[in-house]
C-alpha cells in the first residue's frame, strides 16, 4: 500500500494521523484510482475464451499464498490470483440480485439523498438510498463449494441525483477458518456498469468478472490504502445503516457478525498495522474486538456510543467505555491493564505486541501521548482544523443535496480547504 500523497514526509506526526484518516474517508482518495487503472492496463494478461461463464482454471489463477510476507500487487487480476489458494475466486457481482439497504426517517423508509436520517452511513457523507449488499458462498475456479469462505459485495450509492451515478462497488472475501481476508475496491468509476432506478435510486447492473481480465482491472483495484484504518476489529464494519439490510425472509443481517475470537489477516497486507487496544476486565470486549479509529470515525459523524452499545442495553457500559477512551487517549503503554493485541490468524491465537511491533502505522498512533506543551497546542489546533473540515464537508453535502453545488464543485472546495490546512501546518 503506497502513500497517495508524497508530501506526507514533510508533515508533523500528529497531522499525518488525522490526514490519513480523512483521505480514507473522503473523495480525495478517488484521485488515486484513475492512475491505478492506468497501471492496470499495463498488467493485463490474455483473457480466456468468452464462450463460457466458467471461471478460469486453477492453473490460470494459481499463486503461492502460503508465505507470511505478501505485498499488495498492482492489479486486481493479480490480487485475485494471490487470493485463490485461501478464498477461491471472487464472485461476479450482480447488483440486481443484491439486497437493498433501506434508509429511514422517523421510522419510514425514504428514497433520495439525505444529510440526516435514522440510520446514517457515519462516514462524513450524506446518506443515499439505493445502496445494496450481498453475501456469496466461496467457490473454487472449478465451481467446487467452499462453505468456510464467504464474500460480501457492497454497492455504495453516493449520488446527488439519479441523472448520474456516483459511488463505488467493493467486495471483501473472508476465510472463516484462517482469517484470510481480501479487499477489492472499484473507486468512483462505475458508470459503465452501474445505473440507478429513477424512483428509488437503487443501484443496478453487473460488474466485470475475472473471465475478462482487462475489464476486471478497469473496474477494480486492490486496496488503495490500509483498509484496517476503518476495518480494524474484523473485516466487516457494522452499524445501523449496514445491518438494515437483512437476508430475505429473516432478521439476520446480510453483513456477517463476527466475535472477539474471529481470526483476521489481510492477504497482501503483511505490512499492515493489525493492532487494536485491549483493556483487562473491561466489558466492552466481551463480544468483539474494538477498533478505536473506527469509533473515532463514527463519533465524528455524530454517533453516540452510549445510544447504541451494547445493543441489548444501550448505555449500560458507559463507565467501561470511558475507561477504554481514557486508555486510548493516554496510550495503552501508560495504562495498567491496557495492551496492544493483534487478532488470531492462520491457527495462531490472539497475541499481545509491544513497542517492538514492526508494522506501526500513523493512523494507529495516539496523538495525545506526548505531554510536551507545544505538542498539546498542536493537537488542539489540529482538532479545530479537523472539526472545521468535517463541518465544511457536511455543509457542502447539504448544498449538493439542495442543488446549490455540484459534487465536482464540492470536491474542489474541500480540496482547497485541505490545502489551506496543510499550508497552515507547515508555518
């Protein structure tokens, strides 16, 4: 995962922390995808015959995935080869067959683009109807079932109208036995394959598959950043938006719900920072691991932990959450009973890691650990700038929804603001 902005090395550590998060959340990341697609065009191998929809043979896609030092390849088809040993082949995504994610206002399902609703997306963007999600059982290239493997495809609709589709189509593969996980991202270039229903804004269409490597590489890229910045505690993020989509005929969410013992490692992400914080005897960890950067992402979008967690008795763990928050802010190294852990994977148990952990990333460093007064002032300044960025983003989203700005104009304004913040930080 190479950095998208080469000027990072000139920035202060604390600024890198939150800029890294922002770039993972907003449309700025889309600027990396056209370049990646250009790279894809140079890495294409001959497509198999189009006379059949059978997957390419195992020999076509086979790659050794047994090593522990894997790096993310440049193209989606190369990544599919890398993943095959543990995940089989990715599914062909048919959005028409996926489950629509409903959005609600005052308990009533609504359609369109809304700055606020009952179950917001919680990633600093407005919530749009028509997003879809689907779960697939894993299969080998020869069609043999892999019951221990599942894939989830997610079509995220971010359009401001039905006239032009804006959004992305992503898929995550997961091996429930080993924890092997793959992330594929489409970026914002989905119009050739995806359209919207005029009344409900529902996403429609079929994405390219591995039987056409050229088009598959045009549609998808391997993860363009460390996805674990947000997908920290396990591969699948859950919130009231995502879990609103149920498997037809049931109350079970389409998105898998994993637990604290679920294995997790990323194919091609051997250098990724897999740490999460753990606090001894804290009830917040009874059901699952806790990714504090994911919590930050949600709370910055207006989510109140104690209004939602734990699901069966919201607010009952308020004291435990405050203890966890304090440990995160001070740094686990300075709090008794707190530690960094990495999840079980490939048959190994959960492990505690210390200061010698070799894959520390900026997004997982705590900007509050240094008590030097100058750094405290810097942290306060950066927090104000971050708040300004988030508030401006919400304001631009409202203006887009009202037709005052186009999505392109809003993106340009946010880019200008980010440049001002970067300039101010270097003075």
